[in-house]
């Protein structure tokens, strides 16, 4: 069975990338440091038995989500991708996710009072729901895009998902409707070549998911999803296009999943489907943060001391979120409360 590798070249079918300023590159770098630090923290918390439920780590694929969030405005709408539980996407958009960590830890201080597991939202920050139903964000993205256009609010919708979600028919309805109505929606596809335990080439008949966009008259770009700055440039181009009222835009970030579907699940070890040595090599050589720091240092935009400080800040941020969560009582709702939340009178 063929395994997907991240593309090393960008194929930009319709637009050229906007180039990034030094400030924008450093913003991306700081956000990726924070995202990867929190991702590792969530893995540790799960392994220590401190999280309720599960965690789908982002690992070496964190760069795309960070780029998706970093240049949005506060009022823009985002549907984060489920990998990394959307943490990188949301912190990059400027959302304080301490209450999200608390939510995972089942605490009263959680954004849904520790009762939601995976089904939370941050409406004040324009993240409207997160679902275990893969592809659920597509329909909502159309609705929010339509509202933004009709109200002339200037908002755009960043609709993030994996390559697997494009097997859901709703994605096609969303692409059709946003294109016909010229809605400000970005289809941000984080294509890691995997759909839970299945390789994408068993489920999609072509090399590029973004080829779908052409069928709906929508411009698209393909970028190396492990190149933080290529993803950042794609985000800027897509944001400029949608904000200008030119309709939807599709970005495919090619990346890889070097681990199992969720922390603790087997990575199809012992089967021919996943080459474990290759996965190990990806983990050893595919760190997008290392790649980004080498580039910034070579360009004279970052020193080792500054990189260490950024890492120390991220460690502190994570520790503060855990302390915030642990200071809050465990959510132990009564049966009556749970029933009231499930059944209508
Ligand atoms: C409608 C629906 N079908 C199937 C599933 C089971 N499922 C959970 S995650 C997942 C894979 C999603 O693939 P992708 O969107 O590429 O995300 P990735 O796991 O690769 O990050 C599937 C099929 C689901 N949650 N919802
Ligand atoms: Mg996938």
C-alpha cells in the first residue's frame, strides 16, 4: 500500500503567494512553538490519566493549522480541524484556550463546564462548534459565510478539515453553494494522507483533494503543509481573495501523519499498511518547527537565544493552563442536570 509523503514543492494553480514580512514570519514561528508545546502537553496529560476522553495529536502536521489561524481577525469565523483538537488553530487566532484544557480535564472551569468532552464551542471568539461528526463544519461554514455576506460584516470563514472529510457529501454541497453565491469561505484542507486507519488512496481517486475545487469554479493552491511559511503565504493569499468578495478559495496543505489516529491507538503495527521505519524517520526528520527555526536563523531573523526564550514562554503558558485547570473542581453534574441537557421538556 502506497503511503503519502508531504510534497516538497508548492503547486499554485491560480494565484502566486503573497510574501511574508519578518514580523509575520516571527508570529508564525511563535504560534507554532506554542501549538507544538501544547500538543505535547496534551499527550502527556492523556498518558498521565488527566484527560477525559481521547486526544488526536497533531505531531509533525501542526504548521498548517497555525497558518490557518495566524492572520485572521478576531471577528472572523473559524472551524478548526480536529487534529490537535484545533488547539494550534485557536491559539493562533488569539483565543485563550486555558478553559479548553480545563474542558478536556473535566473541570468546572472548562469552556463547557467540563461536560462536553469533544463537543464544545467558543462563540464569543467565533468558533461555532466542534463535532465528532467529520465534515459537520461544511454546512455551518456556508451558513456563516452567507450571513457575513448578507450583513456585509467583512468577516470571512476559515473552514479547516482533513482530507478524509471530503468523502462527506456535505463538502460538495458547501463548495457548490459558496461558489455560486460567492461566499467568503476558505476551504483549508490539511491533507495528511490518512483517514482514521485508512490510507487516502483507498478512498479518493487522485493525488490532490484540491482538484475538486476546479469542478466548482474555485481557485486553489497546493502547499507543502510542513513548511510553516509556505502555509502562511497560502493563508494570506486565500484571506485576501475571500475578503475582497471574490468567493471561496481552496488551500490543500500536504502533510503526513507519523503516529496513530489518536494517542494510545496502534499505528497499524504489524500490518503492511504503515511502514513503521518510515514513520520513525518522519518523526526524526519532519519537525516543522526545526525547519522554520533553521530558516529564520539563516535569514538573520532569529537567534538561538530568542528561540529558547520563545520556547520558555510556551512552556510557561502550558504550565499556567494546567494550573488553572487543576485549581478548578472536577465537574460532577447530577443525573437531573445531564438529563435536562439531553431531553427537551
Ligand atoms: C461522519 C463520520 N464518519 C466517520 C467518522 C469516524 N472518523 C473519525 S476521525 C475520521 C478520519 C477523518 O479523516 P481526516 O478528516 O482526514 O482527519 P485526520 O484524522 O486525518 O486528521 C473518521 C473517518 C466520524 N467521526 N464521522
Ligand atoms: Mg486525514
